[in-house]
C-alpha cells in the first residue's frame, strides 16, 4: 500500500502545481483569464439593461403598466427600495462593474489595450446608466472590496466627466496597433471588431453629452463632433445576440414574469404606425411587448445607428444646424426596417415620414417631434425615461394616484430611490434619502 500512497501524493502535488501555474481559480475572478471574464460581463450588462431597471423606468415613462403582483405598486409610484432597488443595484455593483474593472486591470497589466478598450466602453456605459438612474452614487471609492465597505458618494457632474474620459481612453486603446491579446469569438457583441467598438464609444459619448444639455449649452456641439465617428449603419449596432442557448431577455421576462402590459398612451402613439404589430402584441386580449422587441431570437439593442441619428437630429435643431430632417428620416426609417425585420415596403415608410416626421422650423415643435419619435424607438429601454427627464418630451402625463410620501407631488418620478441596504449599511448614503422628485444634477 505504501508505494501506492506515495504515488498518489506525488500525483496530487503535481496536479496542484499545474493549477498554480495556470493561475485559474473559478471562485476568484482575479484569477480568471480575461477572455473567460468578457462573456459573463457582457451578458450581465445586457441583463441589467433589460431587467427590473427597464421595467421600473418603463412604468415611469408610460411604456408599461404594472398590471399585477409586485409590480402593481409601481403604477402609483410606490417603489419598494428593497425588493426592486436592491437587485438592480446588485446587478451592476456586484456583477457587472467588478468584472469589467478586473478585465481592465488585467488587460493593462498584460499590455493588452484592445481588451482594455472594449471593457472601458462597457464600463463607461454601465457607470453612465447607473448614475442616470440614481444621481450621486459610489464611484471613486467603489469596487474596493473589504478595504472600503462604506464608499463615499461622488457627485454626478464629476462622474459624467469621468465617463467621457473613460471613453476617450477606450478609443485610444482600441486604436493601438500593438496588443498582446485581442478579443475574438468570446466577444459576444462584435467578435473582436475594434472599429465597431470604437464607433460605439463615440455614440456613447454623444449620448452622455446630450444627457447634460440643461447644464452645458455646448453639449449639442460636443455630441455632433462625436457623432462624426459614431455607428454608421445598423450592422454596427451594439446588440446582445439571442440564440437557441439564450433567448432575448425580454422574451424570457415575459415568459417568467407575465405582469407587464403596454400603456394605452404608448399604444395610441402607434396608431397607423407600420411598427405597431412588431412592437405590441395582443395575447389573450392583453397588450404585451411585441415580437420585434421581445421575439425569442431578436437581439437586445443597446446602442444603435438609429439612436445616433436621433441624437444628430436633436443636436442639429438645438444648434440651428442644417440636416436635421435628413437625420430624423434616417433614424425613423432605420428603426422601422429593423423592428419589422425589413418587411415594411419603402413606399409605406415614405408615407409615414411624410405624415409624421416633417420638421417645421419651430424649434420647440421640432424637438417635440424628434423626441417623440425617439421615444417610440427607445421603447423598452431606460433611455426613454432619461430623455423625458432631460427634455420634457414627449409631454407625458403622470399616472393617477401617484402622490405618496416618497413622491410628494404625484408627478412622474425623476430618479430611482437608493436601495435599503445602502441606506442601512453605508453611512455615506445621502441623508435624508432623496424622494422620487429630487432631481439629479443634469435634470436640475
């Protein structure tokens, strides 16, 4: 028996040495190669953007009705900051952001700027969406594990500045000629197409500049400058793929949590619209998200060519520039073709543009028209609510009976409440906790 035991010990020792050499520990993300970390980071971001965050924002912005169950109180702006806010906060702070931060750190250490660039684009998108929902958030001291258990809250203005710098860094990283490693098939969005990622970075720069128009009169000009290098066709959309292994997130949501219905206001906007049946589906007499958005194999569109053209149209109108009509036509026609899977004839699209999308030269009317069309196109995303807060368009009416202690005037909420665990366990959480009508920095 002794020789067998000794041989076993030697084999175990050799196996342990091999594990140490490969430096892979599935329970420690710092030990996982960046090519293994990237897919779950991208998947986690997609789930964050199409999960409860979009449900809450969608009810606030009159896309959805909280029809039944635990979402019904959202209809009167009663937001459970434990049941709803804690999981959304955890999705981004526990899952998405730490993984992306690890990818960036490991990529920079390994002299792989292409990986760092991709992760920085997603990192900026995650931070920008998070601060747009909550306002001031833990940023500079966040994600430091047990070393900082109660991170300070950074002001939203500084976070937006940091996001623009992150995107600038990403663009430089993606354009670097030498990189020890570059993303490939593990990149679920673009399979390592660095030019596509660069275009997304410029598109996000424009998006986040336009978030700040109330605070920065130069923001539309900065957005237009970024848009010269933005996504230039639908082929370059940042869209999370759906397939037999993983269906569209909205399809999965409606299958597992059938408690959303489509708001009558949004359905009314689609009267006579060639997108109606693609965007709203009637199932057993109830209106739910349609197959053009929530089909099993429809990709989840996160940043798109259509959005870039809407941003361009708005920025041109705000700066009295030329070309706003062309940009609007391109945005709407692109979205119609995309959501109807190219089943809408060009003649029908032309008729719709002539009936619904003609700019008049009156700035307020034109902005209302552009932002209403963009609101239709951003259906099921948090950006529709963000656009309403930053512009006032479209002119949404608040839901009845929405006046409560946390939403004192009954109007459409202007922010998410902080999750209960932050209020209880992070002494740096703003106190008293802001109510739903307390405006974030760029909305004030």
